C-alpha cells in the first residue's frame, strides 16, 4: 500500500503520518495490511495583522474514510490513555517504520517503558461506523494542550485487496487553545474583553486556517489517485477581524452579553472549550448553554442561570457561584475546587466525578443531585447529617 497524497497544514502544530505494513498469510490469519499512526503535537506561532498568536490543540478527531474495506469497532486498537513523548531526535518524524520492530512500543501507558521524556498524556475514544471510523483525542484533566509524539501506534488491519484509505485530523472550537498573543491589543483591557477577543481569534483560525482539516493523508492499494480539493482563504476576512478587534477594545460597555452582541457571538454555543478565566457574569442567562470544558477559574458568577447547561469537565477553581442556579446542569467531572456555591441551587444536577474539595457549600441545595464518585474534603457549610446523606448517595469524602 502506498501513500498517494498527504498534507500537514501546520506541521509544527500537528504532524500526521499513516504507515501500511503488508503481512503474509499464516496458519491462523490470511494476508493483511497493518495500519500504524504517528502524530506529533506541538505549538504554532501564526502571524496576524501587526502581531501574532500562538496556539496548540487540546483535542481533535482522526477520521477515516474507507473504500472497499472496513474496520469494525471490535477490531480497533487505538483506545485508552497514551503518553506523548518528546522525539529522541528531530529526524524521528521522518524515520520509516522497521517491520522487524514492535511498532506500538513506547506510548501505551500500561505496556512499555522508555528513556524518552513524557510531555503530556492524551485520552482516546473511538466512534463512527465500520467504513467511517473515528478517534476522538482529548487532554487528560490538568493538562492544557496535547504536546509530544505518539509514534507508530497500530490502529487496525485490513485484508490485502484493492482499497483506499483517506485520513483527516479535524478540529472544532473546543479543540483550539490560545497560548500567547502579541501585538494585537494593549494589555489594559478587562477580562470580559479579553475572553471575547480570544474567542474571535479562535473562530477566525478555525474558519480560515484549520477547516476542513489540519492534516490529510491518502493510502491506496491497487486503486486510482483522488485529488484533494483545497479551499482558498478570503483575504477580506483579515479586514473584518481587525474591525471586530477594534470594536471590542473601544466598546463603551464591559457587560459580557453586550460584548457578545458586538462580536456576533452566541453565548449558548460559541464558548465551548473557551477560556473565560476571571470574567464577570453576574446575573447572566446561560440556561441550556453548551459550556463543555470551559475555564471559569476565578470568575464572578453570582446569580448566574446555568440551568440545564452542559458544564461537563468545566473548571471553576476559585470561582464565585454564590446564588447561581444550576438546576439539572451537567457538572460531571467538573473542577469546583475552592469555589463558592453558597446559596446556589444544584437540584437535579449531575455531579458525577466532580471535584468539590474545599468548596463552600453554605446553604447549597443538592437535593436530587447525582453525586456518584464526587469528591469532597474540608467543605465549609456542610453538616454531619448532610455529609452522611451525600456518602449514602455515592459521594467520596477524603480524610
């Protein structure tokens, strides 16, 4: 099987390679082709207007489009948690796979040791159909971006017959993390303005640079080449982004919802995975919003309506949610360490696996909340009766 085409738009941010190793028939298996994936994640500086911005990935999806072959869910081998390592030398990404070596060595958490330096850990789940399988990559809790090398890891095998495999690595808003910004605005702006400006830049990157995919590869065995259609970037977009940045910087309001209107952002869907650290949302309505993996650390969220919102894996460390309404909200695996949810209503909320250590629970309504595997420790405002009740419902109290 040969690679007919490949494209890595930003190889310093994401470099992807697929390798096909043909294997002869044995007494137990017919001849087949093993497919191995190599990914290298890092950071990228992108020039913009009179400045530049640095970004990395906190997630993404590998998608395969298979023709005349299939990969059932039970046959996929790239699942679980994997260590990402620093390359031993710069040429490692160019090295061909040696069929006599164990291609999977060095990445999976439970199987191997290596002298290479571990940088981060990624979690991978697989989805999709037999002919359109996909693998979703996310950072592990506590890690900001994916960084490091996943080298020559087997994802599956296919029979030796004419077939085509097209692979793409695609990202959405929640997968992009801005690391640094230089020369685009002065630093004397409010946290609300900064959060809006960051979101404007992420949407700009996604729509003009990173769509439809970051990397693309085609492997073919006894089949014809298929050309990839490349979309052109509209230069007028830079003028629009400059005008948007200026309108937020010069706005006469610091109100988050009003700034969203100026920037043409929808608070219910445009901030998934976003950085809203230190912002002020007093009394705002985020009911039913998708705020998955949003960073609210240190934010002032008094009396905010988060009812029925998706706040799974959100970070609320040190945030003030006093009086907030979180009825039926999904807070599974959320980090509420040292946050205040005093006087807040969390009735019916999903708190499975959430971190509530040192959280202020004074007069907090947790009736009907799912606290299975939620972690509590040194909480203010909690009675022994309430503690016993939470333990009976599956909560964990550390000593």
